[in-house]
C-alpha cells in the first residue's frame, strides 16, 4: 500500500497518469486513419481503371472531362483533403498556370477546372495514379529534351486553337510550398501562338491548425508512398486554390511568365528563390 500511494508523487509535475496513458493515442489514430484512407484510395483507383477501360471508349470528350473531374473530386475526399468545389468560369481558350507543390496538384486543379494537363515525364512512373494520368489524355514532357519541349508546345498551341484549355506548372518541379521557383517562359509561348488568355492560380495546403502543411509536399527525396501516407495520416488537409486576375491575349511569353510569377508570389506572400533549380520546362 505504501508503494501504491507514493507512486503518483514520483511523476513529474507536468504529467498526469491520464496523460501518460493517452500519449501514444494520436499516433495509433493516425495509423488507423491512414490505413482506412489508403484502402479507399486503392478501391477508387480500381474504379478509375475500370472506367477508363469500360466506359471511356463509348462516351464523348465532354463526358470524359466531367468524369475525370468527378473522379478527382472523389479522390480528394477519400484522401481527407478539403476544398471548396465549384467549376471555374474560364475562357474556353485559356492557359491555366499554378505554383507546384505536389503530385496532388494535378487532381486539385482538375477538380475545379476541366483542362488538358502538361506534366513532366516522371509522372508516368507513379504507382497506379501515373497510369491513370497518362490514360486520361495528359501531355508528358521530357524536360531534358529540347525536341520533347517543342513537341509539347506544338500540341498545346494546336489545342488552344481548338478553344481547349490547357494547364501547366511553370516552375518545372515541385517545392515544399514555403517558397517558389522562377517561372520558365518556354510553354507560355503556346499562349502567344494560340491567342489565349492566361489564368494564374495560387495554391497552398493548410493543416488542421491553419498553418502551411508539409504533408502534401512531394519534393527532395520524398517517395510517392511516403507522400501519400503523410497526407492520409493528417486529420484533414485544406486546399486553398485561388484564381487571380486573367491576363489578356497578345503578351509575349516573357511578359506572361513574369506577371504570373509576381502575381502568384505576392498572393501567397512567398519569396521566389533564384538559382535553386526548377523552371526547366
């Protein structure tokens, strides 16, 4: 009895027996949450693959775009990613550009804007989702090849002349969302050649506390599996995708790149870090 009554006195003054019992609980909950969500993601990907195989061959382009948008919105939900869902009223002939943080950015943009995407070649190697992105009509660029970039530019220009919308990430690679890389001018040439409007959008991810979330950041040595696991372990992640002022047709590619870079950086209050790589395409 003496030992039982003296034990609480040996605990540090800032710790209670109740707190000690519950210390590992958040980690257990995060693991269970992640396991459940990843299971839903797997089922959602299977449904997407079946849709591409069994439904896409029999529907028109407008229906395909609506289906891809709905699939992207549902992917965000099962990942625990929250975003206000509405269709952006954009010009039919438009180039959409955004800062780049994660593989998730593609589906965030697609959830709000029906558009043709331009992605780096490496996206093809992403487990399952890379195949889905490729099969749904994405343009891939080999950023190490001038011929590849020229071919992508031609495809973009032709699409814009058909009143399509296209989207790309001018930084050329991802950051962790706490800074930006300078915007490459190369693909903005498509807007000039195609007589398109350019629509800059700013993107940030916030955690439950309202601070910048690093969970979706797909940069450095982080693997795809590590990134998606980090996202699913969070209670939820808030996406803030904001459309900025549309730039009119008729500007040069350098003018488009400079103005979009400044507008997005100012909106996010981020510094553009020069000489840090990126902006290769």
